[in-house]
């Protein structure tokens, strides 16, 4: 990616999400999931309030780079209102898309941008951090 | 031949912006800068670049000298053995060791520290004893001691830093006592660039008969480390941070401890006699080098030592000191940039924070301007926790850097801060 492409992606998508992240606060919740990258220090906690297996309210809080924060913010916004199974499938599909570099398999424009950002050298872990943590949590819960 | 790092650059299609850039007289000896003249490589604390002399020595070995050492009764093997042992002597001379038998080859600093923890200290550490480390330590010189202390019910004592990032020496003197069985500190902090007064640290420890291990990974390339003068008990460093190859390191063991370093790994090439019932081992350093040695790594390390030996290190230190001062002034002149600590005794390593911008984002944007820095915790989590910073951008200088690169760093940081706001 060129510098201009990166700047444009940051300006249009990453920075707005980073500066006004969705439901960015610590809350008392039924469940919480920690997403931590010990290599860089990015650390988030995702909070869930369930209503009949429905992820009724999702919040998150923590410290990390603009990309990991924006990615987590998008994740939290999208999965709110899903069932746990739906959220697990949603994370799985996104992670598959990013691991195969196939943004076209996703219909959501924001997610496509995240997958494209994979080409931003060395930042794929930032994008995947919270998605992987949530996916592992839900997978272990259902298995 | 391109090394892996260069191949990665090619794969990721990096095109650095075209600056009018004149290589300084040192950088012309480094092929990577001929390949990428626009690259401002400011990540020397992670690994230095390699001069042509080192790359040529490794290539020459594989092209025309390759054979395994010891026990091969033919010319190539004999020659490889001679070169391998000549490298051991060269390393001994480089740090002023009394003999080549004080020098063991390891995979790197991390392994050297682990060897001392497991092969030397483990058998003499008991409940009620203590190990003294500093808060500045890289995990490589922290975790091996922490784990051993836990295993033995010993205490891990940590020397704090002052507000500048220098070690609190009065506190250190209070921490060392008759029960101290090891003092393990770095010479230069890989995160803050603090230069520790190892002569004083060693002298204090020795008044209590405590041995001292010095992690010289960040200092060995340019700072004198004379074993006879400093009298450290153990010294560890890595080839790849002194212009040598990856995967090769050194453990120096002082004369009085040579017989106390037991085997670390078990395998071939380190034994006196093996029976079904038991095995007896040769002494250090051969008992350290189980299995097939990294012969090419040792040859490359020798070339790195020779490269450093022919430099005017006093002159380079003076130039680096000036470049470091220049970097400090420029970083401090940028609104929104904070150098997290500026030790009074400081080398060319800076950890900075940029207001509202995470270190990873900073490093990614600097990369787009051809500036290579490192972002993260730099394997020093206890230190960053202590100073209350989640991560930093680290700038680390070498003699092949120059002021024009620092000017570019400043311009790039200013542009990024402006873009972000």
C-alpha cells in the first residue's frame, strides 16, 4: 500500500472509528473476554450482557493502536444483537477472509476495508486481535 | 546474496521516497544501504546491519571452506576447526579475556544467560538467598532469574531507576547483601538507552562475594568491555547486534568459575566417556557446545570482531554522541513528542511517545517515509509498567546513521501529528 492509500484509509475509516469508538467503556457484564497481544501491549476487554443467549449489549475498553481499536469497535457494533452462534460464525467468516485475503467474500464494506488493511505491513495482528479472542471464547463455550 | 530481511522488503514492494541522500563513509561498507540508499535504519537495538566483510566471510566459508569441525581427519575439516578456534581466540582478545577457554559459543545472549542460571546458579541457590536484577532488564536477563528464584524459594530483588531513567545506585547498594548469589544487569538498556555504571555495580557486588553477570548485547559493538579491568564474572552478547550473523552468541566465564559451569544441553561432542550407566563431560567451553556447532555463525562473528577492531571506536563514539545529542534536541523540539526518559548516562537509544498516536501507528507511518523504527514493549514489560507507559516508539542509532536521517524523522513525525489532528 502506498502512503497515500494508507492516509486515505486512515482518514476515512480508521481515525473516525478510533476517535469515537462504539460503546467504549468499562461495564459490569455477564461475561467478559480479554484480547491481549503481549508482543505490542495492545489490551482490550470485551463485555457482554446476554439475554437468552442473545448478545444484547456489548461494550469494550482498553489500550491499543488505531487499527486494533477501530477493528474492535467495528466488531462490537456488528455483533450486538446476534446470538452467540451467529457471532461465532461471523468472527469465523471474517478471520477466514483475512487469512485468505479474500475481501470479496464479505458483504460489509467496513469489514472489506479491514481485510484490505491486511496489506498494511505488519498490522494483521492488530486487525485480528479482538476477533480471534472472541472467536476462541465462543468456540470453547459451545464445544 | 540477499538476507531474509532484504527479501521481506522486496516482497512487500517497499518504495522509499527519493531523497537526495549521501551515504556516510561507514554506510558504504554495508550492502543493504547500496540496495536501499533511502532507508533510514533506526532500529539498531533490534539488530544491526552487516558489513560486506561479514557477509563475504560467511559466503566464503560455505563456498570454499565448508566442513564440520573436530574429528574430521581431512584438510577441509581441519581448516574449519582451526578457523573456529581462531574465532574463539579473537573474541577472547576482543573483550580482554585471559584465554580462549573463557569463551563459549551460544545461540545468543538469551541462551548465555540461561546457561549461567541453569548450569551455574541453580546448584548453589537456596531458600533465603537472593538474586539482584534491575528494572531496566530485557526479559532475557530477567525471566531466567525470576524462574530460578521461584523454583528455589529465593528472592528476586529489583534495582529501581530514578526519574531520569538512571539506575538508583544507593538503592542497589542496599539490595546486595551476604545472601546475594547473583547480580545480573545490562550494560545499556535496550529501551531507554541508559548506560549503567557496571564497574561500580561489579565492585559493590564483589564486596559481598556476589558474582555478576553483564548483559552486553547493546554495548558490545562500540563500548570497551575489558574483562581484566571490569572483572565481571559472566558476560553475554549476541553476534547480530554487533554487525555479525544471527544465531550466534557468546558467554564469557571468568577463570574462577570455569569448573563450575556444568553442561546445559546434552549431546555429542561434549563428553569424555559414555557408558550405559553414566556419562562424564569435558569442561567449559566444550561442554556448552553439544551437537553440531554453528560454524558459519562463528566465522561470521570473527569477521564482525575484525570489522569492529579496524574501526576507530573512540572517534565513532564521539560522532555517535554528537548524533545522539542532535536526535535528543530534535525530538524535544517537536510539539506532541515526549522522550519517555532521558538518562544522564545515555547512549543512542530513545523511547518516545507521540501524543494521541499509538506507537504502532507511528512506526507504520514512519515506515512509509523509509524510516525503520521499532514499536512495542521491547521485551521490557516490567520497565514499561514501572514507568506507566503501555508501549513506545524506539529509535536506536548506529555509526552508519547521520543527521539527515534524523531530520527526516522529525519531518515525518511532524507530518503525522498534523495528519492525525
